[in-house]
C-alpha cells in the first residue's frame, strides 16, 4: 500500500497501477506489457520490479524502452528516461549496467558452484545435521504407535 501511495507524486492514477497481489506471480505485469505503447511512462519502485535477476532486468528494460516507453525508477531518480535530451544515452547506460551486473552474477554463480563441488569432493556435508534421537525416545515412539 505504501508503494502505491508513493506513485501519487508522479501523477499516477490508482486505476493505472498494475500490482501483483500474490508473491511470485507476474499476472499484472503481463497485463501491463499488453497495454504499454509508445509515449507511455512506466513508473516502477525499483529496477527489481522488472525481473528477479539482472539478466531478466536487462531483457525487460530493453523490451520496454524499445517500445518507446519511458521508464522512471522511484528509488533511483537519476534513472529516468524522460530527463533531458539524452534519453538514448540513459537507456543505453542502464542497459549496459544491467548487462554488466548480469555477467558478474553469472560469474559469481559459476565460481560458487565450483567451490561447492570442491567442498563436496572433500567430504563437506551441507545442510542441517541429521537429528539424533535417543534410544529411550525411539522406544517411546514405538510404544505410542503400538497403542
């Protein structure tokens, strides 16, 4: 609700707000993409509203801006494609930044996967240790189940 109220400063009418009510659903976002057209302004709270990872953010940024839609990021006032005469420069800079972050994210994930595999080969166990039950507890459970 607080996020929706913050959009009022951009002159966004409540009827023009697309918000997914449930976590991990993108229904409203899909509807939004269907109605966006050249000359529209998309106001989002953060770049993370476009997708979960940097790769997806870069893809969505490019898809939306290529439609001729301006994007304004509420949490990052400098990321506003309406500002000045350098619309294409802002669009390109954000796209390059997101692509760079996506590449770093992929490299980090690959490095992490290598580290996990090496640890497993050394016999490192991941996760919570198995619960150890006393003999007395096990016997009590057996008596309980037997009636």
